[in-house]
């Protein structure tokens, strides 16, 4: 019984600490979009925003250009994750 409870708790911790981010995708001339998803344990909307903006900055740095953020959209995903999409230009 104790081992089952431990496994359930361990699985819950693993699921609760999930986060992902997408690579920057070109959506127009010098315009890109990237997104990130972070569970409450990874900072929720704030953590997702940090990851998405980090990915956007990295893309512009690889091009030797400066970032210009044109839009940031925040929303919630299942179960209580923060999801952020950043649209930006590299100039």
C-alpha cells in the first residue's frame, strides 16, 4: 500500500513539473513565433513567458539581429499550466 502511494505521489510530481517550448517558426518576412507551456511548479504563466522570450531572443541572436516583440498572448492550459505565445521580429 505504501509503495503504491509513493508511486502515485512520484507520478504526480513528475506531471506537475512539466514544461516545454517550441522552436521559433518563421511566419512572415523577418517575423517569427514561438510558444511555451509551464506547469505551476515551473512558474505557470510567468515561467512560460520567460521560456518563450528566451527562445525568441536566442533566435535573433543566432541571426545577429535585435529582437522586437510584436505580441505576447497568455492563456491557461490543462490542468493549470501557463501557455504563452510570442510573436516577434528580428531586425
